[in-house]
């Protein structure tokens, strides 16, 4: 089995690669892993040979090259993040939509050239940003897709494309709507949601963190460990179970910022919490106001997807997996 990871240099891409290479993924007989991103991805030794590829997914010729690899399983994680997609409109649509459409068309070309024998499994990381207010208390998978950001609109378009290309038999696809992944290791990125990790990660590392929203903001979270597990579980599934509904919201933890902070206090104490500094940012506040807060993920749970049950558990996973050791 040949596996392609698009966005392999990112945090989730590296977590996914580690899960596959250490034999935790449940994927059988992986012989080759292609690691594609804008910058060289780190390779991890393990059960399969890996090859690093560098290029821009907005380039249709680059997408043709990736399709020509004829990978059996394709993890599409690559995108411009939410904040950047909102401030750079053209870049967001070119990277997050146009490039992937070219890629799907190239896959369709190989499907037809093979007399329908080539039908790759494609796992696309969508987002809860495909939903828009007003929201019910809990969002079901059947809730209207009405995104209020360019990023959410781009993800929603690709969900529709993946469903339609799967319906036609060109590929076998699923779109998994990830919660906000927290606590992300490393440095902050340009995602509008970056502060959710920052107010936990920075204080645990002895650094002040800015809180740009009110602490009554409620949001939906899962750990990086869960994100990698969602992806490999999807890759093992018989996707015909999804029927025509190929997009699925992943389980997670709904909590307020105040509850995040209280979880941090229980684990690390008051001195760590004091490093969080409230400083409202109207731009971030306006973006977050249009985000969903809570989900009913009975469908995903019934299909075997699992996540954390509390935010304390999410913090503990960061401590176990990613906190730099002294």
C-alpha cells in the first residue's frame, strides 16, 4: 500500500506520520509513504520507506505530479489556515479550493485511464468552520452548512466535491470535520484559533500568553493525538457505511475559555494561570463569534471515532506528548 500525506510538514501531518511509522495506525502492508508540503517534512523511520516531496498545492502541475504517484490512500491535510485565508482572499481560494479541484480532476483522469480499476481512498481534513450562526445548542451532522468565513466556505466547497467524485466512483472519499486541535505544540500559527492552544502552551512553558477574547467563549476541541487517530481510523473504514453523506463531524470536548483556564489551574497551579493576560482583539472576537460551540457526534461515535472526554485530559496529553523536557 502506498500512502500520500499532503501537508506532511505540519503538526497533524507529523503526528499522523508517527502513528503510521510506529505501527499504531492499523493500516496493513504500508510499503511507501510520500510526504508532501511547501517545505521539507521531517522523516520518521518505521514500518515503511518514505520520500519527501516539496511543492505548492495551488499549482495544477504540482497536483498532477502528486496524482501520478497513484497512491492507494491519500491524506489531504494541506491548507492555508483560517486567519490567513480571511486576510488574503485570493491565496485562500487558490490554495484551499482551486488546487484541490485540480488534484481531484487528475485522480479522475487516472481512474478513467485504468478502466475504473484505480479508485484511491481520500481522507480530507475539513473543519467545523463549514457551519455558521445561528446555532442550536448542539450541531448535528444534518445542520445547514452556512460558513461565515472564506476558510469555512473553501472547506465546504471541497466537501461537496469529494462527495460528488465519490458518488461517481472516481475515488472513495471522506471529509472529517476536525475540532480545533489543542494543545498544539511549537509556535503559534496564523489560525484565528491559535490562542486556544497559546493560553495553555505558553504558560506551561513559563511564557506570558495573550487572551484576545472573553473567557465566556465556548468552543469545540480535540487533541493532536485524537486528530491522528481520526485520520487512521477513517483510512481503515469501509466508507460505504457513510452512504451519500461523506462529511462527518468528529467528536471532541465543548468548553468555555474559563473552563480551559480552570483545567490548567487544576493541573499546573495559580502561578501558571497568572501568565494569561486578557487583551481583547476585535478582529479575533468578530471571527470567533461566528464559530460553532458544541456538537452532537453520535454518528461519528457509532462508526468508531473517539476523542477525549475532558479538557484536563487534553492538557495531560500535551504534557505527555509534547511539553519540552528540561
